[in-house]
């Protein structure tokens, strides 16, 4: 089970887009990772990829205030263990 929350940074014009993208892609990409990977490895790889995606996309904007900035927290529950990201 994956529970995630993101809140776009209000000073970034594309904060809403960033939070929606992060939630959707984190959940989708996490479930695509190989079963042989640990939860920690899967979550870290997905977050690193998402962070790089948002960073690169932010630099496509002409103005700094258009950046894709968001807060993000997630809990993955597997078996009897909860993993926090």
C-alpha cells in the first residue's frame, strides 16, 4: 500500500502541476519497480528520478518563479513494516 501527499509550493507558479505529477508518477513508477528490489531501493530510485525530472522541467521555463516545486511525503506499507519517504 502506498500513501502519499504533496503540496505545491505557493511561490512557484507551477506548484500545483508539480504536486500532481509527483503523486501520480511516484505511485505508478513504484509499482513498476522489480519485485527483487527492496522497498527502500524502489522508493529512493523513484524519488531521485522524479526530482531530476522536476528539476530539468523547471529549467525549461523562462522565469524562475515558474518552477515546479512541491513538498512530498509518502508511506509504503509492506507486510508489517512501514517505510517513510
